[in-house]
């Protein structure tokens, strides 16, 4: 079985659970308010802005010719939050994070991070219908790499994942466990209460 299939099967339950998050479901249903949308973006910012620095601290990316900087989600989230007149500097950050000390852990984390861009395209279309948001105004994060680049970016990651798994079979369990743990940590963080500005209740 390929590492892609193993990851999909190993993380299926946690992936399905995070898809049932109240706020992301509200985007799909087009019942979300702008206030609740801001809440969701703030939560993503509080998670990714802490995870991305240790994620990038590896020689693996350069050795593999993989542009990890181009995959940063934090700049997109900052752009969206500022569009919604929210200062990211005032937002709380998650302290319960998946481990990101080894390359296996980083690749496992990146599986979740990059996989989210695929569903993001679907959510971005819903946001465009609901609010008129675009990649330039309000929905940069969910548009991620843009429709024209998304497929290539995903294929590049799949190639990296396959090469890493082939070259480091001893690290497979660590990779699988970190991907699963990332889903769990992110789900717990998204589900936790957040208040900022005048936002006391989001749904």
C-alpha cells in the first residue's frame, strides 16, 4: 500500500471529525456570518503561525528542491484578517501543538496542511457566493494557491511524500502518528472558545 493510502486510512476518522466543525459546515451551508468567519480565520492563524516556523527549520526542503516558503498559510490568513479589520497581533496562539522536531513529523504535519488546500477551493466558492469574497479580498486562505496552481502544488507534495517514505521506511509510523495528531490538535483548537474585540458568541 502506498504511503498516500496509508495516511488516508490512518487519519480518516480524525479527518472526518474536523470536517464536521460547526464553522466550516456553516460555510458549506452558506449560513455563516462574517463574525463567525472571522472567528474561524483567527483560530487558523493561532495554529499555523506557531507551527510554520519549526516546520521550515529543516534541510530536507532544500535538499529535495521543495519550496516550503511558498506554502506558508500565515501570510494569507493575515491578509484576510486585516481585510476584516482584525489585528492578528491581538489574537491568542495555540500552545498545544503537534511535534515538529523531526523530518518525519514535519512531513506528517504537511500532509494535513497541504490536504486542506484541496477542500479550501470548495469553501472559497461558497464564500464568494455568500459574501463576494475573493482571493484578493477576504478569502486568500481558502483560495490558497489558486485553481491554476493547486494541482501542481499537490502533485509536488505527493512526490516529496513518496520519496521521503521510500528513503526512510523506519520513519513511517512517526509520519502517520504525526498526521493523525495534527488533525486532533487542530480540531481541539478550532473547537475551543475564542473571544476578541466584541466577539463573544459566534453561533
